[in-house]
C-alpha cells in the first residue's frame, strides 16, 4: 500500500513538473522574443518555409543552458509530419532580445541564423544531438 501511495505521489509531482514546461510557442507570445526570432529568420537566406510557420513544426519544452555564466533557453523544433527530415535548435538570451538558431535538413548543409559564437554553436549542436 505504501508503494502505491509513493508511486501516485511521484506521478503527481511529475505531472506538476510538466505543467510548468515552457514551449517555443509560449516564448513567441512575448513581443521581445517574437522580434528577435523574426530578426534571426531574416538574417540568412535559405530558411525553410516550415520554420517560418508555427503550424508546420512541433517543439519540445525549452531547456536552460549556461554558456560563460550566461543563461540561455534552447528549444528544439522539428518539421511536422516529417521530423526526420528537418529540425532546428533555437536559442534565446535571458531577456529574449537576441536569438540564434541551427537548422538541419536532410540532404542540405547546416544553416546557422544570426551568427552564433562557437560556444553557442556547440550548445545548439548538443541540443539537436539529444
């Protein structure tokens, strides 16, 4: 009986943790994040159409990473209905005023948006490798 109570309590705590997840879509509701994401999209040619339309990708919960004592949020996006054909990692600084991204599409070279530093590229690479 104690095990059942413990399992139920842990399951409830896991549900609470998931209720606090922040998704890329949530971040874009903030005008600062939305502007920096648009600027990142406009920073390079060849950005796939699926990445410009939030109805054409799915997103995992954002994670926080630290680079040189600064915190960033990273979200991983995948092309809807073809997740193995295209994915992207999007990184925002703490206040959302800057965004960087790495885009990987099957059969195409990796594309970076907004000129991330080498440390930022490594964080974006790691997010896509998870």
